[in-house]
C-alpha cells in the first residue's frame, strides 16, 4: 500500500456541507496541516452553479452518489432514490438552496438530551458566524460570513395567491423563517449570491484553496480509519483505484454525511459487533448505535391543476419563453433559472394545540412525476408537505465489506402512529388551504391524490403511494450520552481517541426544516471545539 509519506495534523473525510467548513476553519491556522479527502471531483460542471441546475445534477453519477433505499414497507414496498452530493461541496452543491435553520426548540431538545453546549442560544452564534445575510445583520442574522443568504429573484402570481390563501386559513404571512418565530407563509431565502449557488465549496473552500497548509485530494474514496491502541492515526483510501495510507498526528474528522460516515465507521470495524462479524469485518470497537437512528423528512407531493396557464409548466412548453428565460438569466441572473427547488415556504400546525409548527410546505409553481424528471405538459403546481419531526426511525447497514459498495438504507417511513396520523392530517390541511378564497379560483382540480381519496385510510394510502424523500437524512451517528450514541457533545467518537464525526449524522433528532444550514452550523461549532481541544492538549 502506498504511503505518501506526508503527515498531517488533521485528516477530514468528505468535502460536503460540514467538511468544507471544518477544512477552512482549521487551515486558517498556518501551523496546522490539513488533508481534505473527497470521493467526488472538482465542482466544474456549470449546472452546479446555476440554481435550477439541480435538475441536471441529481441522479447524475458525475455529481450524485445515486443511492436507492431498500423497498420500504411504509411506502407499500417502494424503493426511493436518495441523491447525495459526490463532488466538492457535497450535497450543498446539488441541493435546492433553501435556507432554513429549524426551531429554537429543536436545539433546546438536543441540550435536554444531555448535549451540553447545543441549546439554541449556544448554536445561534455559529449560524450568525457562517452567514452573509443580504438583508443585513441583526439579533438573529450575521453579515460578512462566508455563506451568502439572499432573497429570491423571481416571484409569481400563483405563489402570491398561495401565501394569501395560507393567511385565510390562519397561517400568518412571514418574510423571515429564521428569526424569532417560524410559523407562517412566504417566500424562501436561498444560499445564493447574485443569482449563483453558494455551496460550501464556493463559500469556504475557494477562499482557502491557496493555503499551503491545506491539501485537497479529490477522487479519494475512504476505505477505513487506521486505529492503533484505541486511537485514530490516519486513513486508508483509494485514489482512482490506487490504494494509499496517510497518517495524522492530531485527529481524523469524518464528514461523509448521514450515509457515508456510518459506512466508513463500520468498514473500519467500529459499529454493531454482530453485524460486522457477519460480514467478516474485524471488530475494533463495538458501538451498537452506528447506522441506527436514521431519520428523514418524507414529502407528500399533492398536485393541483390550474384553470389558466399560470405555472412554470406552461412557460417551459413555450420555446420562446424558454429562450427568454435563458437570456434573462444570462443578462441579469434573474428569472426561473435563478430559482431554488421551491418558491413558497409554509410552516403550519395540523392541530391548534401544538406549541410549534409540525408540518412544512415546499410549494412549487410547477409539477412533475418526481423531482428531477421533466415537468408535466399540463398547467399545475405542487404542494409538497412534510412532517417536521417524524418519530419513525430507520437504519443503515453494510451490504458488503467493500468500500465501493452502497450500503443498505432502510428508512422505515411511516412506521409510527403519530407519523401516519400527521400524514393524513397534512393532506386534509392542504385541501383546506387550496380551497381558501384567494386560491380556489385558480384551481381546476386536485390531480394527486385526487378527489376519490376521502377516508383516513384512503388518505394514508395516498401518502404511501405519493411520498418521496425531501433529502434530509440525519442521525446515524447520533450525539449523546446514552449507550446508542456514537459521539459525545464534543463530537468525539465514544470509546476511541482522535476521531470525531461532524456532519448531519450527529443530529440526535431531525431539525424542523431543511438541513443544510444546521449542518454548516455543526461544522462551524465542530471546528471551534477541535481548535479549542488542541490548544488545551
Ligand atoms: C437533492 C438534495 C436537495 C436538498 N435540498 C436542500 C435544501 O434546499 N435546503 C437545505 O437546507 N438542505 C437541502 N438538502 C440537504 C442538505 O444539503 C444536507 O443535509 C447537507 O448537505 C448534508 O451535509 P453533510 O456535510 O452531512 O453531507 P454532504 O454534504 O452530503 O457531504 C458528504 C461528503 O462526503 C463525501 N463522502 C462520502 N463518503 C465518502 C467516502 N467514503 N470517501 C470520501 N468521501 C466521501 C461525499 O462525496 C460528500 O461530498 C438537500 C439534499 C439533497 C441531496
């Protein structure tokens, strides 16, 4: 095995939302040598940077791992495609750009679960540190940070009508979902600067790229963490088929994401002992929680036909309008090509007795059989609704001991009664909203699930048939003090030294909203803790 002879202080595995943040912050100290390993390539593909380009980057093996789940009993045995970024920037290079932090209560709950330092007041400074808010800084927002957060650059009559309709069913208008209260309806903000995607590769890696103490190795697939006497001392990995080993004197930091990080741990012999032994992997450290506690947001995509051609489906059918979209974007970086994956966001409560919203809408003024496929030829919009804090828990297991093989993903959607009830209630709530005065004159009919679905059983069946991931898997290396936790509150792997996990997998519970901003916050806080611990050592 080639040992390239270099020694680093830190080896970071995965240049995604979290990994790029940590690489930037740790290499800001010129005295620390940092190696960043990434399985994917450089982010040269132009569609990565054009916001609407996620239609070209998801399900594309050049930029996406193209995972699929195992057949899921909760979805009537359907298997779902699970895109994950495989390129510098990771999933932040292929995601929908929507900037949402979650609710104060999410983080306060993490702290209540025994994770000191993770309450909302503790993490808010890291959200602010990362942020360059177009509207300026205030109590909740940062200005001048690496991550650009901007207003959307295109609105639409049907979207305005949906916001009005939400107000008519009791959901207030809101233009900032990341301030003191989340509940409301309004336009999303995007991780974009002047109409171009702001991935973490753009925000954090590009400014650090020329530092002599930062080495970025692309096309490097991590095989396993090298452990000696209970301490991580380096990584074994493969670059374009060539095996290599690199050692470090400080720490190995896993940022492979909610699928990659538990997979790398298990391939290294760190995980549920019986499962590893079954696959012939030597057990280095029996840690039963690795790969467990998988959580995801499940979107139910309701589609409504419109009487008039007011949707993006209509514009995309018209070659002249399509050409004008290209010209508009080329000249001003505005128009439909500057759109995030959704336009309007609604946080609502399915029951008035709930303290905070339990569902989120991603409203799209277009429709398709599934995201990433071509838009429909008829006039229609999509009301995608997801439950914010699902109780269902799945798991990730290895299928083989070979690093190149995809693991088995078992989401176990809709396996809790609360989740099934919320799915049914969310469809009923959608129908009330679409029937409100401001919207009903636009709508011709409900296309999916359609008026034939009426009883609770029929609505649940519709949810099982229509639902898709909204791409927020977390929790598979959860943080906590209990026996099923994988890392402690400083993100150090329990029972080993010199090894941390710093990505979406450490979330003990899913945040109430999109997960990119929370993962970037985790990266910021992790880098701070790593540097602090190094100073104290
Ligand atoms: C299609 C899609 C749309 C989304 N839309 C939004 C949105 O609009 N708003 C939002 O907030 N969130 C969104 N998300 C979710 C959000 O982007 C993720 O939660 C977040 O990016 C996860 O960050 P991470 O650092 O945990 O993992 P990632 O960003 O996925 O990074 C993991 C990195 O590790 C690398 N890696 C993995 N395994 C290995 C290995 N063995 N060796 C070497 N490298 C490895 C990967 O290639 C990747 O670059 C979306 C996600 C997807 C996929």
